[in-house]
C-alpha cells in the first residue's frame, strides 16, 4: 500500500489519504479536483475512488466519496455518497455499488466490468473536472 501526499496544507487530508488507502488497499494521493483538494485511490481499468471534503452542493463539513470510471476523455460517476465521516461515506458508496450490482465488496470494485454509460449516475468531461485520466 502506497500513500503519497505532496504539501498538504490541511491535516485531515493526510488522515483521509491514509484512511482511504487502508479501506481500499490501493495507492492514494492528494489531488486538486476543480477548486477543491481531494484524495484519490487508484483502481485498474481507469477507475478510481475520489473523496472530497465540503463539496459544493453537498452538506457542509462532510465527505463526498465517489467511485468513477473514465474512457476516451469522459468520466462517469458510478456510485457516490456523502457523510460527516469519511468511513461512513465510503461504506455507503460501496453499498450503493453493491445495490447496483457493480461489486459485492470494495475489494471487488477493481474487477468490475461495466459499460460506464449504462451504469453511470453522472458524467463530466475530463477537461472540465480537472482530473487526469490515469
């Protein structure tokens, strides 16, 4: 498990990166998503889990956890949940993935093969979201 944090200016992002790395057993790193800092956990097949704090349009002082997929310059949100606690938002996102038959557990999320447009709950273009497609 690898956690890389470059110059975090807020202590809870270091904790969030470590927490997400432990929950997902995936490499995590701090990124800028739009105008917000976020923690990103990488999965195979151009999939990732993104955790943002105080995301616009969601309750304040809460974590938004999204499981996303990208292909050909477009990104899809396959599941998302918001909660005051990062772990609870993560659990709710995984439960949503299970209810959509995307994965039975977070560990299986990397193995999921889904046509993103059919399963997506929202789409954004990579250029607008500020995310690199890794």
